[in-house]
C-alpha cells in the first residue's frame, strides 16, 4: 500500500480498498499505521505521500530512464520545423530533445528558454539559432531561472510551440511539478504558446506532485514511452488526454548474457 501511494502521490480509501481487496476499515487502520511511521499523511478521503514536494537534481535525473528520454526526444523532434518559434523548458527530457535538435538539419529556429543547461548547449554548438534567455533567480540543482522576472520576460512573447518536462501526470489532478517556482514558469510557458507538448517518461503517470501546472485541455500532446501500462494509457485516453507512445531503442544482443533485444523505431499513437 505504501509503495502504491509513494508512486502515485495520492490515493483514496475507496481506491485502496478495491485495489487490495480489503475493507475500507482495514485500509484506514493501515493508513493510520503508515502515518504513525511518518511515511504518509492522512486526508479526509485517503492519504498523500509525505514527500510530495521532494525534488531530485538535474544530474541525478540524467542517469534515469535514458533510453526512454532519447526515444521521446526523437519523436518530439518531428514536431519542430525550420522557422519555428519554440519554448524549451528545463529538465532532462527536454535537454535530450536539445541534443537531438542540435544534431538535426534544422538551421533556422528561434528558441526561448529559462534553462542554463539548454542555453549553454545551444551557444556552444555550431548552430546559429536566435536564442532568447529569460533570466531571473537561478536555482541550484535544476539550473533553471525562476521568479517574477522570468515570467515578465516570457509574457512579452507569443510563441508557436512549448516543450515542457514535468514530474507528474494524473487524470484527476492534472500535470504537476515538485517545485512551486518552476511550476509557475511552466504555467507561463503554456500561457504564451499556441501548442503545448509535454515530454514525460512512463514513470510520471498516475503520479501527483504538490504544484499543479495545468489540466488536459491545456496540453495538445503528451509524448511518452512504451513502458506505460496499457490499462493506464487506455484510462487516460478515455478521459480525453492525447498521448503518443514511442518505442524505446535497444542495444544489440549482449553476447555475454545472451539477452536479446531489438532496435525498434516504429511509432504507435
């Protein structure tokens, strides 16, 4: 039960009762025990994970879901064309998109970003994109600029497309982030963009973080990987979320272990 709440971020008593095949009174007793241990926080309807606002650093996240992020970035690149005016948020999945973008044939692009990593990578490349850096208070760990100054600069522009990484996606609670200031920047990016693409690996689904960014009506497309459980995908689509699934690319056969994997490039939407 704890692992389920930890992954999802929030759960109701009724939901847990149905999931584990136990009575709601038993669920409440178990939740009380978990709360006494300091692992969750009880709510009127159920419980929330105690570390809903917990954050990890950019460098830590770079080590996670690398195949998935590369595949998502490859698909996202298909939505960018010469002459586009785009916003690139922070986070490692968007950074993977930047790496793909700089290897592409796209030469004429205007990019707005609040990410120090994204900005420096573009400046150090051979590309001559028009780069607009929206500065502000720099955050340690994530290397992003946040605050009123950043939002004021974003509000000066009308942008074609925004590509944003997030920490959680829930059909009930929407798209969310772990940090209040970064969630405010994401909302501003969405507000100023005509199309919004959310880039998120499968572990972000059915996860709720403390700071809501937006609901499904403000997202044009979520791009994720094929690690997403089919039942979860169907539930989100049934509720109106538009999601594209991309297959992760795999290395050749490992002859030492005999583990056989395939390099798959086909896309299912």
